[in-house]
C-alpha cells in the first residue's frame, strides 16, 4: 500500500482534472509554487537572523 503505481497516479490526475477543470489547475499550481517560494524565503531569513544573534552574543 505504500507505493503508487502509474495507474493510481493517472486516476488521481483524472479526478483532479474533473474537479478543478483545465483552466483552474495552472492557477492552483502557480499559487502553490509562490507559497512554497515564500516559505523557503521565510525559513532562510529566519535561519540567517538566528545566526546573526548567535554571533552577536
């Protein structure tokens, strides 16, 4: 049950296509990509701020 085969992935993609439609999927992926990018930038800024605090002490 741990691994997905080609058939399962195709079924999932078909269901997503039916639910959201062809025009909405690129908008969803764009939003997801920008969200991931913002998360990475925030994590990077947080780790650099923590390093600065460590060097000041």
